[in-house]
């Protein structure tokens, strides 16, 4: 596991020297990552004044910072509200001080939200806080100066869409509007002002819109030209971000191999101030948000918690008090958060979460463990001491078992309302049993199916994003030491690609040349290809099947739609279906094999595709070039008997989408020998592959049929 942990860190830091990607200074990236906890501020010169109310009635539809769209307010009527913005209770130094007392190491504030109102002085429009309000002062200037005085990093949110700018796209239901050339130039001029006039900016948090790849690259290059160490969030689109941003209030439960951040609101219903917001007791909210902070850090991320000041500039007392309560906890337990690494165990614990350092584990006890004992399976290492952070008088004992380490909690140790942290310090490091080890035998084949996956998020825009796989790894249990010959097997899908393959710590770049073809021992015509069934169109993203287990029940509707037998469809042709934004179709077919067989099929799809066999994902990818169609060759590992193939085709940018399943293609695979490797017997060996010099560190692997054998 120590090897696996090193692997994750390697992925984390090396993805930024890629061609076409400006390299962030390691210390800037490390500082951003180690902060762990930041303040997000949604403050606007109009929506904060309205507070979720229009014509004296609460606007209960949508987010309050988007009240212009949800209440259907005319642009000129909306703009006049700025004349009421006079936040006399706004004090930038108090905000910076609150963040510091709350334990937040940086602040990110909305410089401009979707309504286009600028909270900074700009030469591009008079629709800004200095020229359009009685306040007449630059909010962004005041907060950037206060952060600098307070020693707090300063970041900016910037909406790529703009409902006020005439040359921008109109208000839509999805906020992923294309950016016109005039609008793109307008945005670049405002970004230039923000990165020139307000001192160091630690991160730029772009949001929404759907830029072209060229526009995203131009914006990225502009940011790094003006401030080379300003980190860019992934919502810039087209995989151009320095760090990936989760969905709103999302806490991933999987390993992410790049820097990442989880944005969280106090309330799921809004980010901007809402005067009529219903609130649970402060203690309940504090526990909720502290739990989220711990979970995000335990998974290797950074937590960005939002507040929405009132129109008068004051912080809602409820939000202030919750932040200060979390700050009190961090004053006592901060070493378990700031600069800490992810949980090294690849499993969940019912009693809580774990953060780590090279010589220390921090057990965040959120509920009472069974038998009053914290069990850490597969853990080895000499324990130096065990303690409860901030509670030196609490005595703990440990017990060594055949399955790891147990920590006995004393009588009277109560977990639940208060999250207590048990620190386990080791004399000389620790090791954790490898996750899902694969025994190395003569028949062992490393594939996508049995790999441990390292993820990011990829996508052209917010609506077309998905969980991308950026690397795959395995831990091999080597019983017999000696020299092994690596043998790669792949198809036309992978042919021509280059990968970085690491075996036992040694990395080699391999171009998959396809010089040694090998015919598959299968005649697709000997298989029984059942009728094709279609479901859709439905509202959907790229990810997600019609059933939790991935197995289709043709009798069960999905989103109110039933499966249709496509009696006039057959394998081979490509069919064209009507499509709209964020729509998808599913097609399923039963394939019956007389024995275990492997067969290649060509799948034709649109802006994204998901291919599953018997509930297992074989391929998940998008179409970053926005081509009218994309074609993928997928190897189906059929079992004897009936097999269920499921294909999902997704659309986001076209008016129609294609779908086709064709088995009448060349059943050809390729073998490629690599230089021999020496492995020690009785050891665990890590194997990993990832794309060599990908277009982006977030771009998903397209290696569905690649496999590796190690032959003696």
C-alpha cells in the first residue's frame, strides 16, 4: 500500500508538465492543496439585495442568486435594483478575520455571477458596483486588500455566461450556453483587469457556459500569462483546468488522481442570500458541514464552504456562528486536516473517516464503534503512541491481532455529537495491506475490469462532464521470483496510442504499434444475436445506466418510458435518432454464446457513450472534438449462455445522434512483447498504465481492450 500511496501522489503532481499545459510551480500547487478548507462567498449587488424575494413573494423555484431567470425579471427592471445596493455593514477586514477564526485558509468571492453584475470597477461596462450603486466602492479591491493584510489567499469566481451583455447568449434553462466571439473577448478583457489590478489571485473559479476548445485554451493561456501560479478550476471546460471541481455539494467516494475541490453551500437550495431560508439548529448544521470537511479531506480533496452575505453586507449570524464552531474544532484538531493526506485504507469504516501523514494516522470518530474498539485491518508498523487530540488525559490501549491493529477506547469515551480524533503515531512509518491484490499465475491477465481506477472529471462543459479514468493500477502478489516477459494484447481501438507503463517502479513509454496481429478464435455468426430494444430519449448525462446493478429489466420503465422492440433494426447499420441537450438513448441486446468467447464489436455513438456487458462497464467516454459521430471497437468477454449488452448514446451538442452495433468487423487483436522484468518472490508488485502525454491530465483513457500478461 505504501507503493500505491506513492503512485497516487505521483499522479497528483506529474500531470502538469504536459504538452500545451503551463506548469504550475510545485510550491503553489502544494500550498493550494494543503490549505484543505476555504471560504466561498456569493455576494451580488442585485441578488443579495433581493434575498430570494420578488414582488413581495418568495421565489421558490431555483437558486436565489439566479432570481432574475427564475422570477422572469426584465433586464432593465433587474438592473434598477442596483440603485438600492448600499452595503453599509460590509467590512472586508471582518470577512477576512471571520475566515481566519473559522479555520479557512483562503477566500473565493464572486467577481461576477450569471446576471453580469460586476463587483469590481471595470472599463468594460458601467453595470458594476462602483458606477451603478450608491455604495460606489470596489468590493473586490476591498476584500483582496483585506486578505493580503490578513495573510489569507485570495481567489475569484467568474461566470462565463452573462445575462446583461447584449452579445452573449440569452438566458437558458441549462446555463451551458455557447460563448459568442464578442462575449469571449469581453470576458477576456474583464479577466485581464481582475488579474492585473487586484494583486495575487490564488485561483480562478470559472462557472457555466460552453466554450469551444480554442476559447478554453485562450482563456487558460491568458490567466497563466498574467499570473503563472493562479490555479484554474475545471469549469473552464474542455479539460483545461489545473484542478477538478466536483458537482455542487458532491463528496466523491473514489480515488481522484489530480488536485480536486468540493464546493459546498450551507443550504442545498441556494448559494446567494435567501431571506426566508429554513434552517436546522446550528449544532446540527455545524456537525453536517464538519463531517463533510473531514470526508473531503480524507479522500484527498479541498473543501470550499459558501456563505451568502445579506444585501447590507452583513454575514447571516447563523452562518457566522456555524463557521466559528467549526473553527473551534479546527483549533483543537487542525493537524488532522491541514496538510494531511488521504485515507490510505481502500475501504470505509462505520465509525468515521481517516486522514494521514507519513508517520501518523488520524481517526475521526463520528459514531461509537462496535465493542468500543477501532479496528484497522491489514495495518502493520510499530506504534509509538496513541492519543486523542486536545485531550492529553485520555488513555488508550492497542491490541495487535492477526488481521491488523485494534485501538481500545476507554469507558466513557462518547462519540457522536462531538467528533473526536484519535491520533496513531508510528516509530518508522506504517503499511496497509494492498487493496484487491491479484495473484500472479500463468493465466493472470490485467485488464480494465480487474484494475484499481484513478479518476478525474472530464468534459466539454458542465452538462457534458463525467467521471474520467486517468490511470489504472494493480497490485500483483508474486509467489515465484524470477524474470518475466510482459506481453500486451490490444485492438484497433488502442493501436497507435502511447502509454506509460510502470512495473515494479520502472516506467517505460510504449507505443502500441500493432506489428504482430493475432486473429481471435471466434466466428460472430456462430453466436446468437437477439432482437434489439431501445429506450429513450430521456434526460441524462453521459454516466449512469437504467438500473443500479447495470442489468436491464425490459419490463421496467425508465423515467416513465418503456423499452421498445426495434423489429426493423439489425446489427450493422447505424441509425439516426432525434436529440436534444442532455438526452440519451439506451439500446440493449442479448447475445448467446455456446461457450466462453471473446468477440469484437464496433459501437457508433454521439457526444458520449457507455458500453456495459452483464452489468459491467467496458467503455465510458465522451466526444471532446464534438464530431457528428464517434466509433469505438470494444472487446466483449462473453460467458457461456446468455449475455446482456447495453449501449447508451448521449447527446449535448447535435440535433440528432447515431447508434449502431456492428459485429461484422475484423476480429483482430495485436500482441506486443516488452523488455523482460525481474520480480522478487513473496512480494507485492505494483503495475500501472496511463496515457503518455495526454491532451489533458483529466482526459479519460480509451484503452478498453488493453490487457497485460507477465509470462515466465
